[in-house]
């Protein structure tokens, strides 16, 4: 797949929903449905908003957390990925 997002857009590969954390804590189904973890596969170059530069804070390979209802699912070369704005990302998981 060869796709390059523009401006402050980010392409992510959504992971399967997990019912427990890496530390072994089980997540209630209500919490699991609100947020999604995904791996960043492509990042735009940033841009300008309201006269200020948008600096990209995420990079390819980062695992990020964002609300499940954000983003647009697209299919490229038969593979489904999600396009989100950097501002929709809540956290980078290390």
C-alpha cells in the first residue's frame, strides 16, 4: 500500500479490540467500545491553521489511542485503514 496523507492527517491500522491491558487488567466492554488503539502507518507533513504551523507529534510506527467514532475508514489495495486528524489522537502509547 502506498498512500501519503496530506496536511495534519494520519493513516492508522486499527488493531483488534482488546478486552485486557498489557498489565493484565480486564477492560469493561463500555470502555473498550469508546477508544481504539492503532498503529500509525503514514503521517502528513503538517500545515498551517489560523496562521500557526501544525507540527506533527506522531510518527510512523507509533501506537496511538483515539475515540472509536473518529476517523474515516478507507480501502486501499484491498486493505482497510483509517484516516484521522492528528488532533483526534488522545495519546501515544509507549
